[in-house]
């Protein structure tokens, strides 16, 4: 006999998931400024999407270089307008596919990249001077840039025409994501080397995407996501200023990466508040008067941690709400998750539906027809003000510690995230927080996700490919290249320039990373 359906107790909420108070109703409000005007609360362009939509940038990478290239081409043929590369864990930390430590992880959560040839094959048939590329890579970001630049040169292209972004946000790695290889001090040096290299060699390339996404995935509130991310951005700009780089050029080229979660109005307010805070930081703290440098340009991805294994079809609704929040909040590029991303990268069908979600929002919903359509909503304006005030308070505490880097070394951000993650999980388990299809409204039977699997033979083929390429090189040349890299980096030369020379000589990512580790050491928790 079926048990009666049990509904959640009480419907009204007194606060958002991040604790922002909610009134039963709000009087009419007046928005503080117009879209395209400082401090850009309502968007960085006056007409936002009326003349140009945000970039549809679906994240992809799985199994092999060839299959990832096929997925890229498929998504472009279906209307995607920018590429976003997912790398496997060995690549992210700096190990070749044939390294024993990589066994079992090759191609599992992204594409395996060990060499310039891999990057050449990855983008075969894709015009990199026309299609922008985002690379979610941090510890080994300098190496991937070196491979990309070398591949462009070998193909007869001009590297200066490359358009895209490398994540290169090491502070958040030490806070929440943990794909670090080198100690904090040396990791920051590599970040600055990338800044410097891009200023001179890659004028259309964003040298960093300061990421709140992964901190939110780890469990932070929306307030802390904004505060921690902008505090990190301040740390990077201060480091660039100490390096002697142009602060105006640095602030012009910085981009951001935010999470989009389920509470529609809190998320819209979050994007608006973050944009306003950053605009004032650039103008008032760094004394940069060019308003173009004060515009927060950001990519967003719908919240992977909100997706559920149970009743996965419900994830399509969650993703739609989250994408709606990102667009209403003024996003510049967007990834929408597939319904199966609770357990892995999406299948082709799930990826297509995720892309179609963006296309339907863009072309059928009407939300792209007007800049900041929620501007003037008393609720949204109130939440924007409240979230901004709370984020500034957290940023003040970080500043009092000596800045984001000092706070990272004290474990401040990590502890705050862990505590909030615990509170959230406890609220789900005690059913204080509703997750439809999980702790309420759960079907007795329902669909279950089947994860994509990398066939064991694919990993074996990949390992043999890497070994074959290594055997084709001169061992004396490899030793000489590693010796030169070690000497140049020890002497303080720009690591990206050194790595471009190494990539030209066909050093692998594992050889580059282990050589840098001989100079820098490796991070120990």
C-alpha cells in the first residue's frame, strides 16, 4: 500500500539559502543606475543582449583527444559559439598519461594532454583565430598556454590572434579545489608570469578567470562566494602591481567565473552586487579611471553540486532556473550542465539538451530583449544591497588579516566553506531544506543515471601513444631542454617564455612539471 504524500512543513521562507532576510512583500524600488553606466549594477553594456547574445560555451573533454575534438565540432555545428576545455586530473596536476600515478584517471574527467601534438589534434579543423577557447587549468596553465602557442605557430597561425581565457586561479585551488602541484609562493609566481606573458604576446587572451564557482561547489554561501573571489582578485592585482605590470592592463584583462544556483533572486542579486563591488574596487582602490577596466566580465556555470542522482530528469528544470538567473544577472558566457553531470561529464544527448536550454532562453523566452529586466524590482534591489553589504564585511575581515593570500595560509576561507557545507548537508538530511526527488516528493521508482565510462583499451591506447612519441625523440635533446628550463626558471626568467621553448622541443607536460618541481618543490598539505 502506498503511503500518503508528505509535503514540506510550511511554505514561506524568512531568508534565502545564504541567509539574506526576506520580507513578505517589498515596496516599489528605483534602480540606482542605468545599464552600461558605472558601477554597472545593471550590466556592462547599455543594450546587453539586444545586439549580441552571451557566448554559449559548453564545457567538454572526455576519454581521448579525438573524441573531444569530435564533441567540439558537434557542439559548434549545433550553435555553440565558444569552446571550453575540460582536462583530466593527470593533466591538471602535471603528469603524463603514461606515468604510473595517472593509471586509472586517464581521460576520466576531461581530455588527456601531454604535448603540443595533443593540442594540435585537439583543435584540428577548428579555426582558433575565430573561435574563442576557455581552458579550465590552473597549476599547469603556463604549460597549456605554451602548447597552444606552439601548436598555433606550427600550423602557420599567429599566436597574437588567439582569443580566450585560461583559469589560472591558484588561490582558489588552495581554498577549495586542490589541483595544486607547487607551493603557494611559486604558484603565485607562475600566475604573474602568465599575466606578464599575455600582456606582451597574447593581447586578446584573458590571463585569469578568478573563480568563485568552485568555492560555491565546495559549499560556500553566495555572500562568501562574492567576498572570497573579489578578495582573491584584489590579491592578484596587488601582486601584478608589485611585479611592475600595468594595473590598467591587468584590470582590463581580468575575467571572473561564477556559480549559478537555484534561488533565482538571490543569484541575480549576487551577480549585480559583485559587478558593483568590483567596479568600485578598480576605481577607488587601484585608481584606474578607464571605465572599461571597471567592467566585470564573467562566465557562469550552472551549479553541479545542485544536481541529483535520483530522478535526474529534474536536473533539467534546475539547470533552466540557474541559467535564467545568470542571464537575468548579466552573464557574458554560460555553460549549462547536462542532466547526467551529477556523476560525470555529459553524454552527447545531455550536452545537446543543455545547449538547447540556452538557445531557448535566448531566442524564445524574451529575457534577452531588455537589459536588466529585473532592475527596479524591490526584492532584487534590496537583495543586491544586502548581499553587497555582507560581502564587503567579509572582505573587510580578509583585509584585516593581510589580504587573501594571508587568509588562505591561515585557512580562513577553507574553514568557512567547510562549516557552511556541513550546515547545508545537515539541513538536507533533517529535511529543513527541500531537495525535490531526494528528501521530499520522491518517486518509489524512477530513472537512474548511467555514467559514461572510459573503456580500458582507450587508456591503454593513450599510454602507448605517449610512450611511442617519447621514444621518437632524442634523449640527449630532452635532457638538454630540461636543463635549460631548470636553469632559466631558477634565474628568474618568465616561465611561460621558457615553457614555449620547451614545448617547441616537444617536452611533455610531465617533464615540464617535474622540472619545475625540482626548482620550486611540491606543495604539502
